[in-house]
C-alpha cells in the first residue's frame, strides 16, 4: 500500500523525490521546471511543490504531474504553501489529546 505516511518527500535541485520511510529507497522522482530550491507540502494524496514562482501538484503515489500553475504576473520569487488538511490534522490530534486527558481524569476519579 502506498500511503503518504510511509513516504518522505524532499525538494532538492528543482526535483521532488519520494523516499520510503522504512528503507530510504527512492520510490519516485519528478523534475520540475524552475530553480534549485523546492518548497514541498503534502496535502492528502497530493504533493504541492513550488519552485521559481510556479506551483506544481503531484500525485503522492506516483509523482505524476496533476497540474502546474505559473502564477502569472507574480514574478519568480519563493512561494510559501499552506494546507487545510494540515490544520485538520492538528485539530484531530488536539481532540484526541483532550479525550485522553478526560479519560485519564475519569479513571483517576474512580480510583
């Protein structure tokens, strides 16, 4: 199974590389148009990567390009990427922490 949690995504020299988390072996690599620095964010089943003023959406399992946005009129500077799913993961982790804390408090009260 190819889950994004089993993979580490790197941006280097205009390329996104997916490495197997357990072995370090390369699963795929995709060269992007643009410069050396690549900003990478995983968002569910896609990898968003920016380089030289462009944003690329890659399939996380295969590295295939789903789409490219050249961000016309914005120049070639660095692009920062944010992801809503990252916020959802933080909220889910916080909820889980609160539930565990409440369960521990209830277990302590019953002792």
